[in-house]
C-alpha cells in the first residue's frame, strides 16, 4: 500500500478556501495522490431567491386573496407540496438551451411528469412531480447550483 504524503499547509489552505467560498467540499488530485477536504455543514438551509421571485410570490398571494384562498406559506420547505432536490448538482429548467421550460408557474402537472433536470457528475437526472397539481412557485433559476434537500418548486 502506497502512503500518500500529507502536507498540513495544503490542507489548511484548502480549509480556508472552503470557509471563504462557503463550499462544503473541495478536492485536488495530482497523478496518484488526491486530497479531499469536507466541511461539516450545519442543517440550517439558506435559500437564495431570485429578485423577481418576491414580486411573483406577492402576485400569487394577491391572486389567492382575490380568490379567497390563503396566501402561500412563508417557508416553502414547510409546504406539503414542496419538491426538494434529491442530490447536489446544477438545475436546468429546460431540456436544452433555447428550448421552452419543462413547466411554468400556474401550469397543471401530472404525477411523474418531468419538472426539471439536475446535472450531477455529468449525468442529467430527471426530477419528476411526486403528485399531480399546479406549479405555484419555481424557486431555482436555470443553471443555478442546488444542494441536497433544497426546495426547487412548490406544487399545490
């Protein structure tokens, strides 16, 4: 068994990069050696919402109020129709660049219908609707990185 030389300065530098960038892991490889540094990420989830989303949610809440329904919950993760990411990767809302999106807000979907793709390790994984319903919010942007358990969209 070959022993890989450990350079504490390299590991400290990689740990500093993790702290500065907010990444959860980083790996470097050179010929037969590889160093992987993983940061223990707390269970607190930070959701980045695009600038247009608050206006869209406000419009949805206004429509709901006009129709006599309750506005959507402030925390989308608590919503029973939340569709979460099963993996870490990059979200794509359409099957290829320039093509229309798989779904849009307000669209009816059936159980098993493809909602988006998540690319992980050069493989495109279909994210399918867990139930039939209406798409009330899309919480990720095309090409945005997503984390495991992150809410991607909400179905009602």
